[in-house]
C-alpha cells in the first residue's frame, strides 16, 4: 500500500472516554480505508498492566491501536471498544484509535527506575501490524524502546508487515529478548475469507515465519481459534501444523473459540448469515457459557498433537523469550539510550 500517494480528508475532532485531549479524526483516500475513521490520540501511558487473575504468562501489554481493520468475526477484543462508547461490531472494525505518541511515551516509561524489565506482550488485544501501521509506523519506535531498555517481549500478529522491521527483530532476538507468533486458524480459502475478511493470506504468514526463522527470530504458530464445524477438519489442521514446522516454528498451539458477551453477538449473527446449518450446534456447544466443554477442548487440542505422541507431551505452550544478559549489563546501556533523540512518527 503506497501511503505517499494518499490524501487526507478534512480533519475532525472528537473527545474519546479516557483521553484528556480531543482526538484528531482522519480519513484516508485509499480503497482499504474507505468508510474508516482513524482517531489520533496522545496517550499518557502505553504500558498496560494485566490483571493478576488473568492466566496469561505475562503481566504487561502494549496496544498502539484500539480497534482492528482485520474485521475477524471471532475477535475476542471486540468488547473493549465499548469503553470508548463505540460498539463491538462495525465500530470495532471502522473506528480505529491510533496512539500517535506511543514510542516516545514508552521510552519514558521504560526508563523509570521502577521498571524491572518484565515481559511485555504485543498483539494480545488488537494487531499492531494491521495495515494502517504501514502509514503510522509506530512499531519501529516501540521495538527500539524495548531493545534499548533490554525488555523481553513478544508479538502476535496475522500480518507479514512485521517483516518490514526484521532488522530490529533480529537485533532483539540476538539479545534473547524476542519471540514472534503468527495466528493461522485455517489455510482453507473460503473459511479464511469468511472469518478474517481483511487479513493477509495465511500462506503469506507461514512464509513470514520462515523468513523470521532464517533471521534467527524464535517463532511459533497459534492455530486459533479452532471453531467446530468451520476449521476443525483434522487433515486441514495437520497441514497447518506440518507447514508451520517446515517453516521453522518452534511451537504450534491450538486455542478453541470462546464467545464472551460482545463477541458472541457478532459471531452468531455472522453464523446465521454464513453457516445457518451450524446455529443449533453452536447453541448446544455454547449454551451455558463462553467456553467449550473440557471434552470438546480436548478434542480440538488433539488435532494439533502429532499422531502417536503421548498426550502429556502434546500441548506446546506459549514460550516467552528470556533475556540472556544480566540486569547489570542492561543498565550499562541506559546512558546512551537517553542521549538518543526521538525520531519522527511519520
């Protein structure tokens, strides 16, 4: 996408809940951006603390964007748009918040004496490499801040745009600070287009895994979400696993679809339109809550386990990189970090 040739429409302003200043609202004259509004905000903080009760293996996240133009029908992050007085359906896909000062704010947060270099995860809410990142280019500055502070980190994405920053990723991985994961729920053309209408092709994601592996970046694949009757054909899942391993992925992890309030309504509306034959089945599967039964989750997990491997060894887990340098060596880098000017965001 050639952003240099694009024009901006007239600017608007709007105040969003949780932000002190009014957002500048932009529209871009491009096929991908038609009917999408981008709310440029200046964030006061970009490090988000994960609640202690959360089962995820990290305590901090960074989300330079809120909302996601990928428009995945199953996206669990949809309900977070309600905090902005926007809805979890169309607004989540078409009203995108951009934290234009994210790199400079992050650099300041990571330079605090209280920062203990805990693991930071990116892409756990919305994709930091959704296509508008080609315009705003927030991620290079974020990676530099993480590298300069010796902060271990990981990224989850659906986009090969990640490869634009491969030199920074290579440097982070060389310090033992980074791992990268791609979500590849299906390789089936129809299922992909129906459930992830504005994402890059799954085959391109696997090729990106191979390029990152060759660059020395530890990689993994999430077969996520697995949706009964939609992308759980055993042969199709085995093909994802085989191609992921051939590309160099260290782990392949299955995750079953969960349908919490906000996501549930969007997904079931889509199901009624696209796969009405599955509505009754999903009513049975998710009739009592947001999660599948333990038995059904085990069935889906078995799809990724290599045939003949004992069950105890079957479940590859999300793997966080560990910084190989002692804390003292990380601190030695700090003086030069502070001396470097913040580059332009655009």
